[in-house]
C-alpha cells in the first residue's frame, strides 16, 4: 500500500465494534482498522502507535502460538496522511450505526492497522474474481466454570452467555432472547451445532454476520434493526448452494438453502489440521465444567424427552473452535477467584508503581510473556508472581472469549483444483474455504474490576428474574402435585365407594398425569 497516495474514495465503510472501525478497499483485499475513543479521551500519537504495535505483537507472539499460524492475521501498523483520515471519517460517518457513534474514530494520530480483508479469502493482493461468501461468528465463552471460587451454584449450571441474554434484553440492547448457546456450538456434536447455528440465524445479535463479495447481507446492527428475513438471505445464497438447478422459490427453497449453509459451516468448523500450541493448555479433567448449559433450549428439550445429556465435546483437536476453547479455559479461577489476585497485584503496584513495566502489564507482549502463560498451576503460594500469571492468563482467556471467527467460502469450478486451499462439499457444489480469527486485542488489565461487577450483575439479574420465575413454576408444580396427591386419594376413596363417582372424578386424570405415571393412575382407578 502506498501510504503517500491515499484516496478516501477508494475505501468504504465495512464495519465496527466497540473499540475499532474498519474500512475496506474497493478493489484490493485489504482493510484499515482504526481505533475509536470516547470524544473526550485524548491519547497522544505515540500512545496510539504503541497500542497498535502491541496488538500486532500480541497476535504474533501469543495468539499465533496458541491458535496456529494460518488462523491468525496480525497485519502491520501504517501511518496515513492526516488529510486522508479526516476525509475518510467524514465520508463514512453517515453509514455508521447510531448505537456505535458514542465513540469517534481516531483522526489525530494517523495510525491504523492494515490487515487482509478476511471477508474475501486470504488473497491479500487483489480481489478474487469468483464470488465469495463469508460468515462471521462471535461464539463467546464455550464452557461453564468449575472453579471452587464460584459463589453462586447457578454459575456451574447455566453459561454466562445464556444468563447475560436476560440482562441484555432488559436493558434494551437486543429485542429478544436468543436460543443460541455457545456450549452447543462448541460441543462438536453435529446436531447441537446445527441447532446453535440455526439459532444464530434466527437471532443474529452481534454474534453473526454474513457478507457476500465483501458486502454485509445479513446481521443486525442494534435492537432497532429490522427482523431477519430468511427468504431474502436464501435469495442471496441460492446461487452458491444450488448453482445450476432451478430450485423453486418459497419456504421449501428457503429451508433447503439455509440447511445447506448450516451443514457447510458445521463441516468447516470441524475441519482443520493447523498446528498450534493450544494442546499445551489442556487442563486436567477435574478442571472442566459440565458439557451442557441448563438454559440451552436444545438440552432442555432433550431433558423433556427424558434423554440423557449429550456427550462431552467431541471437537477435533486441530479445529479452530477447539483451540479457541482451550485458550478461553486459561480462565481457570473464574472472575470470582481472579479478583482477589488482581487486588494483590494492585496493592503491589500501589507500593511499587515503577514495577508496572517489569510486570509487563502494558506489554511488551513477547516470547517471555507467552512462556509465562503456560504455567497452569492453581496452587496459590501467596506471591505476586502467582497472582500476576493468573491475571495475565485471565486477560488472554477473555480475549479468546470475545474474538470472532471468519469463514470465507468460494465456489470451486466444476473440475478445477482448489489451488491448495481446503475444499468443503455441499450437496450440489463445492467450496474452497478459509478460516481466520479476528479481534484478538488483549483485554486491558484495567477492565478486571468492571468484569467483576458485571459478572455479579448478570448472575443477580438472572437469579432475580428467570431463576425466581422458574422457582415459582416449580413451587406451583409442587403445589399441583400435592393437590394431585390429594385428588388421587380422593379418587381412590370415591372409586372404592361407587362406580359412578369414577365418572365424576375422571377428569382429574389430566392433572394427575403431570406427576403420576398412567400405570399408577390406572392402578388407582382400577382398585
Ligand atoms: O462483556 P461482554 O461479554 O458483554 O463482551 C463485550 C461485548 O459484548 P457482547 O456480550 O459480545 O455483546 C462487546 O461487544 P459489543 O460492543 O456489544 O458489540 C465488546 O466486544 C466488549 O469488548 P471491548 O470492551 O470492546 O474490548 C466485550 O467486553 P469484554 O468483556 O470482552 O471486555
Ligand atoms: N481483517 C478483517 N477483514 C474483514 N473484516 C474485518 C476485519 N477486521 C474486522 N473486520 C470487521 O469489522 C468488525 C469490527 O471489527 P472488530 O471486531 O475488530 O472491532 P472491535 O471494536 O475490536 O470489536 P469489539 O466490539 O468486539 O471490541 C468485525 O466484526 C468484522 O466484521
């Protein structure tokens, strides 16, 4: 990229999150990622450069090691003409979702990250001529904590995502509770994964986006976004999945296309042999939480059918979901166990502020930083060193809990070889694909107190509303069962007295069946 000759008209708005904004080049497969800040937050150019350089170093020295070379794209820091950045900022302003405008793009430093456009495969140089479909998933935390520091027993049964949904809907962030549960996606069980992906398609929130030839065609920006339209999505996807046949339109076609998409994405998510050192992080079996979240509608429906809970994760070890989960599990103590250790580091820093650099709180994120993350011991010897290791592991785990996975699919021509890219078949076509991770910015040390407060807010809200409601339902059922016992006894007495009263009390069978098996009832009725 020639930073000297930048023209804002060659770039268009691509997307943004809470901390950065991305613009894509119209022809070349590159994006520029700018940092965003609240309007009154002034950072020096040097600080911004260092922040971006830290992102690159963390990607190179830590995330590439854990997740594997092919999945992580670190990019490079570039310095751009300030005039270009200002014009670009003006040009894209109208395309930004209102809910993201509480922060401004940094136009003062001139620094940004230049990265491959992951929505258009990895051909860094020029846009592919073949059409490209890209699915971005933000899977969030895929395990339930088993740490003994957890104070609410509920946290051992319901995952954070499912609990957080209720708070998000209550605060108006999203309109309705999603049926998606990260534990289903990370299960490695195809049925559960299909369910998770379909749930994401029904209620995308900020967990799913679909791009066609680099343009966003599916996904919602905020609670005000219109309802997801599957038939419109199917219309976009049909040429990819049913290229040469005249599959009729209508609900049948929509379902067929969505099914194909879900199947292909599942296969891609389960594929992969890329080397990475996440295996070094595998925690002992005693440290793993339950395989299902009680709030997931999938596991609930299994329970209702009287089926056992599904088996533990069958994710293949080479796949990106597996590696991401291993990194997430660096959070061994849960925020409740971590917070006192954070306080220990804080007290030390209050006494010796100059030590912040030696402790590598703000970098450099180098090989030494990476090596210390591999110490998975949980025996607290009371030292600052132990506390620091756990704090840094927690930050890395939180980063993996908030990253996104990009899957790019490009149809293969009939007989053509896939120029060495892996290929995934669908029922009527084949796709060359690539999988990458994005948003691997290390979470700041300063966010730990916020995490601590948020965790308790999420759990308390869930306990107060959903759990309390469930408890009411349970106690109503208990009362019903007591009533039922009483009614059953009454039925027996009546039956003993007269054949006629049998007819009178027969409707109570419906009530009784909730709690008593029909054979028990039959015995009662026939005695
Ligand atoms: O805390 P969470 O789980 O709500 O995650 C935040 C995300 O919300 P989500 O739940 O995905 O809708 C949040 O996403 P949105 O801005 O809501 O799209 C950010 O990713 C935030 O990270 P950061 O503070 O920008 O580094 C995320 O904060 P971190 O907790 O990862 O720091
Ligand atoms: N290299 C890339 N190629 C293509 N699209 C990208 C790339 N990097 C980011 N994006 C797009 O830009 C969006 C915002 O980027 P990103 O997730 O990094 O922002 P963020 O502010 O750091 O996120 P968060 O809200 O999680 O903190 C992504 O959701 C994705 O759609």
